[in-house]
C-alpha cells in the first residue's frame, strides 16, 4: 500500500468513526446555507499567528467547500 493509499484509508476510517459517534462533519449538517457564508466570514476572528494566517476570502472558500 502506498503512503497515499494508507492516508486515504486512515481518513476514511476516521470519518466512519466520527459519523458513528455523531460528530458533525460539514457546515451543511449544522444548517449553514449559501446566504449565511458572508456573515460567518465577517464574524470570524482572523489572527496573524499560528500555522497559517487566513484571509477573509480564504475563510469564505473553506466554508463553501464544507457545505
């Protein structure tokens, strides 16, 4: 099994376990709709530190991808 295949298998198992214990895995499951995205992005605290500082536009894209 390649590293890529092992990573995908691990992620698949983790997702199955998270669903089994009832963890919400998407914004859509929380009731987020397209018309809410801009407001969520506006209310998000953006910090300069950490692994990667995100821009508002990046936050919007992340939320869109999570629907």
